[in-house]
C-alpha cells in the first residue's frame, strides 16, 4: 500500500503572505489534492517578537481567498494538533531532553560575542566558520564554572563528521560534507526551539510525507536530516522549489512591484488567475497548456515537471492571464467581482445587478478589476469634460463641431435611445453632416465619455440615456 500523502504549509506569521510563499502553499495543496492526501497548515510562531495574531489571520484569509482549503490547521483542529508552534513548547522540550540524555545535544555556554569574535578570527585565516566545538566536550567542572559565572547554556546538536546526502525530488542528489554542517543550536537557553528543531519534531509528529518548500531552505535540510536520524525517525521526501526572480533576474522584492497576495487582491487579480500563474512558475503541464483551471492543475500536477532553474515573475504574463480569466467570467459573476473595485474608486452603485449593464461593456478590455476606476467614472458624472488636451483638441475641429451640432439636431425629438437607435442615429448624422468614420465617432465619444478610448459607444449611450447624451453633446459645442 502506498504511504498516505501529507503535505503542509508552515508560514511564520511575521508579515503578509508573500507571493513566493503563496506559490509554496499552492504547490503543497495541489500535490496533496492530486494524490488524494491531506494538506495541513502549521503556524511557526516561535519568534515571539515578530509573530503577530494579525499576520496569522491575514495569511489564513489570503489562503482562503486563493481558494485553498486545509484538512488540519489552527482554525480547524485535527489529530496532530495544536497547529501553532507556540502551543507545542512542552513537546519540543520533551524531545530536547531525549537528545540531551543520549548525548546528541550538549549545553553550549559560548556567548554571542565570543562566537562572533572567534568566527571573525577564523574568517581572517580563511578557515571554515562553523562552530569550533568549544563546548562539545566540556567536563563537569568546566560546566560548573560557566554556571557559576551566571551563564545560561543554549543547546547544541552534535553533527556527524561524515555529512549528509539526500535525494531531492526537484534537485536530485544533494551532498553536504560534515565540515560544512558544524554543531548547530537546536534550542535557546530558555528552551525555545530553533526553526530546524521544531520543524522536524512537527513534521514527524504530523506525519508529513512530502516537504515542499522554497530552496532558500535547502541548506537547512541536511541539519534537519541529522535530527531525524538522532531520533531514529524515517525521512520524509524533500522537494525544494526554485526561487522567483524579478525581470532583472534579482530575487523578487518590493522593487519589482506588488509582492504580497493582499496587494494583488486589492489590485483586482482573480484568485484563479493567480493560482494558475503561480503554479506555472517553475512547473509546466505535460500538455503545454498555460491556461489551466484548478481541477486541471490538480489532475496534471507532476513532480518530475518542476524545473530546477529559477522562475521569472513576468508581470505582463500575469496581466494577460488575468484578462483571460476576467473574460471567462459570466456577466453576473463579473459584475459581482467588479463591484468592490467600482466602490473603491468612489462610485456609488447599489448592487451588482445595477452595475452589470455598465460592467459588461468593459469586460473584454480589463486586465485587472481595479483598472475599472479611471474608465467607468463618466457614467456617474453629471457633466463630462475631455480628460486630455488632445481630446479637447479633437472636439474643437470644424468637422467635429459640425457633427456634434447635427447630432443635437437629429436627437431633438428623441425620447429615448438604445443601441440600435444609436447606430441608426449615427448613420443619420453622417448623412446629414457629411462627416464620417473616425472624424464622426471620435468627437461623439469624447463628448459622451471624456476619453478617446473606451467601451462600445452605443452601449454606453444606451446607459447614459438620451437626456444625458444631449446635454454632453451640447456642452461640447463651442458657443
Ligand atoms: N516557517 C518557515 C518559513 O516560513 C517554514 C519553512 C519550511 O517549510 O520548513 O520559511
């Protein structure tokens, strides 16, 4: 029988959900769902100074917004809880004692300053900078002397000189010689566990079968493996996924634009587009398809297709993809999703049903939902001025003015206007004024919307209504 697949996402709640971590969460989730296994959420909040409840809450919200669900987690419970490391301190302490008792972990009395001074000295001599083993074999009287000096020991793991080698599902065999590892701290003097220690205890107790995380953790894995060995625990599988780079091939950071899921949500990216886009960073489907729904992603996911090389974050591609997802929404769903962005831009719309007729006019062209802000305002304004000097110039030409005057005359007796009526009207204006094509449509568009580019004009005129249309044309005619 194949082993039960269990993956986890283990964020530290010290800020918002970063786009790189979101990708890690997505791959863990997709793989668990692909394999019919479980996906767990664990909050790594042992850094009490930097961890906040607000951050944990926002991370959970962002994951849920992306459409991820977890089988076990801090808000859900489960058989291997609690799921916050701060609530598991007793467990780490017990495990620490086990390793102290069998001599695998020893107390280290070196202070941070001493360690740093010795590190600098070795650096200057061109030597390896790992822990020099000063406290490795202290005898009882040496230890007592340190204690008498008031020193509180941290807890250091005795690394094996032969090193570690493991098979990474993405990167293949990774071998790290013992001298690169050095003895490392697993818990501070107050017994607060370090990341590597708590992570291993939890991954084992939570029966995680696959550890999928960013390759910034690849250097931690050999140390974690030593801890597994010290306890005699079986190893999970490891998969380190390549980092995400910005367009300049530097690690993705604020300089490249939005980096948190929250920012993308606010800008009006659809969660399904973001999932699709993020899962294709360093992974591709066998079919070569790029637009993949969540069920397709889950079906087609395959570890062997994760690339070793760093992934490029191509913002234009994300916009393109988001545009496709926007166009694929049915009009009601589109209006529903657009509504908060229209309100955010300051336009009062009672509900999605009221927005829908306007919304659909923009659906084809939007790349992000927040892009609606500057486009839709003309519907809500009483009057409408050309938004640029160029646009103002266009309506001032002789032929434009002529067309606008004829427009006004032809609509004098009209009580209402719909799309078909608007098309017929424009034909009549063309015949009567002799102005046609762009020379006719552009001044009318600018008069009605203030902009040279915009939605289907007949549809916009229908929503504005005949009265507003006439008023706007009138005010565009020079006295
Ligand atoms: N809390 C760690 C992080 O956010 C988890 C790393 C891991 O997945 O082991 O980077």
